[in-house]
C-alpha cells in the first residue's frame, strides 16, 4: 500500500488527511480544485479525489458532487462518494481515469481527423443528453475538462469531467442559488456573457467551439484580452481556418457553425437534434468515395489532391461555409 503523505513536496503543499483515503500524487490543478490520485485504504483500490484549493470554494465541491451523483453515461466521469477530511473539509471521490486530458493531447497533435472528431462529439452528446435530461447545464466544456483513454484509436474513450461550473435550470429558467464560476471565456456563448441564466444551448455553443478547435487547431473567436474576446463572441461571425479537403470535414464545420449561431433559436435546440445531424455525417463518411450522397444531397469532394490552406467563414445568408476569397 502507498505511504501516507501529508506534505506534497512536488507542489510544496500541506495536504489534508482522511481515515479512509491516502493521497498519492497530484493529477491536476484547475482554477479552483486540486485533483489527486489516492488509495481507498479498506478496498485497496485506486481512486481520484478532488477538493477545493481554498475553503471558500468548499460549497462548490459539495454542489459538484451532488450534480455528478447518479450519472450513468460511460462518457461522464463516475463519482463514488462525497466525504470529509479530518479537518472537516469536503472532497469528492471519483473513478481514477487513465490517459490524459484532451488539452494535452491537442497540444501534441494539433488537430484530429473528422472521423475522430465525429466519434468524440457523438460520445459527448450521449453524456450531455443525460446531464440535460436531469435539468443541469455543464457550462464548462473545453479540452482540459475532457479526458481521453490511453488508446485513442479503440473508440469509446472520451469522458466529460469537472462538474464544478454546473448549473441547474428549471423550465428554461436558471434555478441556481449558489455562486458559480462563469466557465472558460473562449467557450462562452454570447448570452452567458450577457446574462447569468444557463441554458442547454450554452453547452451546444461550447460544443461548436470545441468542434472547430478539433478540426482546425484554432479557436473560432479570439481576442488579445478578455474584453476583446467577449466583443468578438458577441459581434463577429466564427472564423474558421481550415484545409478544405473532404466532405465530412466540411460538413462537420457546417454543423459547428450552426452551434455557433448568435441567435439561440438558430442553434440546435438540444443535443438530440445535434446528434441527428452528426449521424448524417457518419453515413456520409462511409460513402465518401461515392460521387454524391442521397440522404444529405451533398456532393463528396475526393480527397486526392494535396490540402490547400484556405480561410473559410460561415456565410449566414447562404447558410454554408465559404472561401473568403470567393467574396
Ligand atoms: N477522475 C480523474 N482522473 C484523472 N485525472 C483527473 C480526474 N479528474 C480530473 N483530473 C485531472 O485534473 C485536472 C483538474 O481537474 P478539474 O478540471 O476537475 O479541476 P478544476 O479546478 O475544476 O478545473 P478548472 O480550471 O476547469 O475549473 C483535469 O484537467 C484532469 O487532467
Ligand atoms: Mg477543469
């Protein structure tokens, strides 16, 4: 069994102690939480433990644990318990995920193939479908809050973590009573910038940002500081820089552009609707070499030439992605 540590020399941090768990090593540090690999002393099994870096955030750990309780999707991290250290501060106990965060993965690879992006999006939709069905909005979808299993080619491997910004909504109205963080600026929807209410369509927006990032390696809205980023999110069309190569790539970016519509009613209203469009891409990709696809009515672009870097943008009047040089 691992040696109990009460001081983390790697971070210089004094650690809280528990009668039931031994903290082993630091896995990650977020804006408000610390996550450690730990050992359940009685079961002699490995778990992950999250606690707040400052006691003022302790209520958020409790709220996070309660939001995670009962989630069954294999694409949401599983919680085991909410417990208290000997100093009475709360911590949540969850499954220890092998692998690495999507953020680290993207830092290494830059972009992923449309097939992979599609698979991950479908998996995330299944996780979010359950979360939304239970009246919550995740509110913080971004690469560092997504975890990848080691063998990324084997499928069934992305998990949504970090429910620290989760908001409860009720009949379309935000029913949260506690103060939560806003989420990560680059992934915020326009209405989350302007109002405190959380809606399902906020998560759909963030999925659109993520999809653009997965396929192009760039964020669709950027700014040199937070206020210019916010003004870009509020005013500018999403900027999508990519190599236009194949039908699925283009079709996925068109779906991302719909997630990123400024008017909420122009977005997908729920992840089910988004899933329907994603399933069309899936069918389209399997028949990529056919000249046209009967269900989508789109023409496949043969992927036989060297990719050309072009700047494309979603044209709201035409309802499609356009090469900026087309005017
Ligand atoms: N169950 C887990 N198993 C393994 N690693 C994990 C687990 N949960 C979290 N991590 C790692 O710890 C990091 C921080 O966790 P988390 O995102 O929950 O903290 P946070 O403080 O809420 O972050 P944020 O900055 O997004 O608010 C993650 O990016 C991930 O790398
Ligand atoms: Mg996080």
